[in-house]
């Protein structure tokens, strides 16, 4: 038997058919789970890995930042015509999964697939998406001329602030960086933003959201909005703290 496998992209439903067949079979099926390359650590590493898979099997059907970054169903066929279906996907790490009634064939095919991916030169591509975590972040995964090129809206903003104000992220206090972010977003000079007192900055920083916070607090605590609507941010913050920890008005 030829233990060398050829690989091609397959319809997504094929893997599920294989999985259902295994569940309903009297045979003992083995599972295969492996990280394609455990050295994938940085965003550029992830971009490069997608480029390699893209070069072999084409563009992902529906890249997503919410579940799997990408997902492929791959058919592995040996010289005897036997086909094993694998999933190639990324969830935290690039991975390959498969299932078969023959552990040796399964491991041989899975390992050969991982070796093929790792030894393939990446395709040039660009994929843009949005990560929804604490706030939306626009991300771009790309390979250009074989070189990975990851960026996102946070990195672009960070670099723009550093260039404008001459201050490095991580080399100034979190309080100063917060001021620099606000100054950048509102087109203020470094001198102007740093001249504002802490209390004045708190009022300024929360001015865009304070009314919504007051309304939400009013609804949640059953307190008249009229009672709190004219409070400054400092007064409102102190009032909330005393009410929450004091237990009553």
C-alpha cells in the first residue's frame, strides 16, 4: 500500500459525514488532533500560516474572528484510493483534526498534511475583519511578497500617538497615556492636555458618556433621573459609590 497521501480541498459536509459514520459504526475509530506548528506565537505567525494554507487550498470560505479564524475540509487520498477527511482550522492555534478506523493511516495522513503546510511558501493575500472584544478592533492579516504583514486599528492608533507626541506606549504612566489618547482623538496639543487638572480631565473624558451612564444607573437603581442629571462626574461617581456600598440613599 502506498502510504503517501495527496491532498485536496473537499466539501465541508464530507468531514461531518465521516464523523457520523464513525459514531454509527461497530468499528473502533481513532481521533487525530494536532497543532500544525506549535511555534505560531505572534499575529504575523498566524498571518503566515494562513498564507501557507491559502497557497495550497485557496481562500477560506468565510473567515471569521468570532469562532474559527478559518476553516477548511481537506481530503487525504492514498495510493489505494482510501480517503480520510480532515479539518484544518484555527481556534487560538492552527490545528488539524481527523478521525479514522485505522490509527496508523490516520496519523500518517495527518502528519503528512501538517508537514506539507509547514513546508509550503505562503500566498500573497489580504484579509480584513473585525474583532469584537471590549471594543471593536479592525484587523488586517496579510502576506506581501512572502512577508507577513499584520496590523490593526489599535496598532495604527498607537503608532500615530507616538509619532505625534513623541511618547512611547509603555514608557509613560497609564494615566498619561489615557490623556494622550484623548488629546489625539480631539486634536489637542500635549501642553494643553497635560495642563488640565485630574478632576477637569475626568469631567472632560466622561463628558461623552456621562448622560447615558446616569440614565442606566437611574433605571437600574430606581432613582429619579432628575435627582442626578445635573451632577458633575465626580459628584455622580461619589453618589453611586455611597449608594452601592451604603445600601440606601
